[in-house]
C-alpha cells in the first residue's frame, strides 16, 4: 500500500496539517479506514479528548497568590506547592486540585480557630469595655460620695458644736465605716446599723442636754432602749432609714450588677473551638485559599451556619441576659429618680442635725419622761444650772446647699446614669446576634447581596442550605457544624445561674429590699429596706409627686433591733435598785403572754412613754 499523506485531503476541509505517516502505522493505531484518507475525520474524532486534556491543564494553575497570602500570615512557603497538585491528602477541604499541602491545611485550620476567637473577642469588646469602665466610674463615684458626706458632717458639726462633737465623733465615724462596709459587699444590715447609730447618739445627746446630771452606763442603756417609744429625734430616724436603705441597696446592686456583667462577658468569650467547629471554620475561610481563590469570601448564609454551630451555647444565654440587662437598666433609672444616692448621702448630715435640734427643743419633756421611766439620775458635783449650760452650748442647725457636697469623682449621678443607659440598650439580644455581627464583617464573609459570587463550601456559587435557628437545640440539622445537642454545656448552665441570681438581686433592689437579708420565708417587709418600698414622703424626694405617709407604727412595747454592744440588752433597766420597778421587769418584754397580775401595773406604766 502506498504511503499516503494528510495533504491528499481537500485543503478546504483540512484544519490541521500533520506530517505524512505510513498507512501501516495508522492502521496499527486502529483508526478507521476513512481516517487514512481524511485527516479531518481524525481531528473530529480526537477533538473532545484533546479539549478535555486542555481543560485539565488549564485547571492546574499556579499557586503564586496562595503562597503570597500564606507568607503574609507569617508562615514559611518552603513546603507550599508552586502549582496545583492533586488533593487526595486533604482532610478538611474538598479533595480537588489544591495549592495546599497537608501541613498547610493543618496550619490554616489552627489559624481559622485563632481568627474565630479574635472575631468573638472583637465582637464583644463593646460589652466588656462598657461594663469594666462603667463599674469603675460608678464605684469611684459611690465611694467618694460617702467620703464627702462624712467630711461634710465633720466640718459642719465641728464648726457648730466644737469640742463636744469631736469628743463624740467616733459615733459618726462608726456609722460611715458600716456604710462603706455595706457598699463593699459586707454582711451588714442597714436597718441595724442605723438603729444602733441612733441608740448611741441619743445617749450622747441626752447627756449633753442634761449636763447637771451624772449618768451611768446602765442608765444611758435604759434611755437608748426606750428611744423608739420616746422618739426623741421625732420622725427623722425613720425617714433617713428609708432614704439610706433605698439608695445604698440600689447603689450596691448596680455596682455588683456591672461587675457581674463584666465577669459574664469575660467567661462567655473565653472559649475553645471543638474539632467540628474548626472543620467548619477552615472550610469557609481557608479552603478557597487552598483552591487558589484568594479573594473569594464565604457566602453570608454559610458563615451564619458555621457561627451558629460554633456559638450555640452562647446563644442559650440570650433569655437570661436580656432579663439581666433590662432590670439593670431599671435600677439605674431608680438611682437617678426616687433612690437617688446623691440626695441620700447629702441628707445624712442634714437629717442628723435636724434630729438633734428636735431633741434639744424638746429636751425638757423628753428628760421628764426619761426620769419617770429610768429613775432620777445623780447630780454632778459641779453645780451648773441648766441656764448656764444652755448659754455655753451652741445648738445644731440646718445648712444651706452651698455647704453640702454636690458632686463626686469629677462627675454627677445624672450624667453617669444617662451614659450607662445609652450603652445598655444596644446590649439586648447580644449573644443571639453575635453570629450576625461577625458575618457582617467584610473580611469574614461576602455581602448578603452577593449570593452568586461567593464560596459555598465547594466552589464559587450560591449557597443553597437554609440558615439554622439559634441556640443548641436548633443545631441538630446544621449542615456545616456537627453539634451534640444531647448534652447542654455545663459552663453555660453556670453562667445562666449567675445571671439569674444577679437579676433577682437587682429586682429586690427595685423595691428597696436587700436580697441578702430577705426572710427565708419570703415575708414582705423583711430584711434591710424590706417593706419600706411603700413608704414615700413629699419632703423625702422632691419632684416625684405627693405621697402621704403610709406605714404601721411599731407597738409601744417593741424595741429596735440593734447589734450587741457588749452589754445585756435582754433585761429592762426598770429593775434597777432605787427605781421601784423591780417586780414589773419580767412583764415588759412580751405582752401577748402577759399574766393577768401584770396588767394593772402595765396600765400605769404605759402613759409614761407616750
């Protein structure tokens, strides 16, 4: 058979020219007979094969961009492929042609975890900064407010009463020591603190208004024990107790609440990504890089599913977190309104001076009742007349606003509360919206409008799966992150309990109650400030509307609850020798079980203290 050349075919139908090959060679290649005579048929037969090979060759692009991004992240490119290689070795990314070695995939998986933790930290920075800074500012303000209140009282009383005040200044110092202890979180009952303060004060003032007599410690104990029946300071102690209790309970609850918020954010954001979360993070952020698509961002919906799977436990904080933020906001409002601690701190020196003036103005009648109840005291050796004593003694007085402290820590309460409320509102729903916050960042995911030109987990294109719900239970069908929904996270349960406890304390503060001192049986009116939330007065809180006094006065036989002062407070001082009351002493503590023989005598005693 003669040798044939491809050139024998018509020039009009030939697309490519090859060197003439022996017909035997072509026949050995099993070409059809027609191919020998028409190389165009050869071309048409082999074109698909050649085209497919060309596509595979073009797909094996260079990895220069991937190597550059990898190097910019601080990693060595020594083992990075120069051009794409087969991806059978990949464990996290699609096993297609890739620019990543096994080492690079492992390195980028760790990098994806670091990027995730950094994104969570950045997304929660607003919360952490707000709680940290607001707690510090409120704490400084409250502490300085107490200091200024004590300083104001010392200056006023020293100026007005001189040495007589400085000799008894420890009584006032102890009051402020206890107030600081309470605010700092000490186990202190404000009602007991104030009750004991007035009991000590009445002893000192009673001695000052009766300098012509010598009073023993037991005699002064008798005076203080029956001070509530005598009411030597009028209604001032009760009003001050309400003001101080409300304001200090709210201030401490707010300060502790801000500290709790700070701690919760710190704990909730200090997390570790489990292997399934890391797999999802790597697939969305760095698998496009391994494919050489360095500028491709994950689809927005893909990012949301990954983040909701990785942050499922944090989303479960949502309900209790929202309750906590809401009640914290309400306590802040109370502080700038009816529970204003600035007014309460300012009022301490004013109310105390009013109380002492009341006792001075009514000293004759009060002393007469005391002498009838506790017996006639022994006169002092120096016979000074009451008139002379009055001339040497300067009375206490009230003070003008210019003499009172108005600010502390370089700010004021209204400004602090306003700034806090502006920052609290955006915190509602934070943990549920955190995945959206992260995926809204340009470098984290493609824009929500760019649904067709984003990384869908396999290649460039639309992401088809639905976005899953919020919280652990809704991750059961998450297509990107496999989450064990059968076991709630213990750490998250603990944070929920911490939030619940903080919210309960704040709710009690809204009614003027300290949860640490609420009766175990939950009776209304128990504890510091308990039951006092219904007591409001026109002159207590100016500008908040008229409220008439509504309270139950204690029975005449009730005694104020005071901490022990290293003396026996159980027995009445009526049974002192020479007082002529010994047989009636055992009848005073309880009236409910009083023997009939005591009744006639008690009827004679009761009018003495009215």
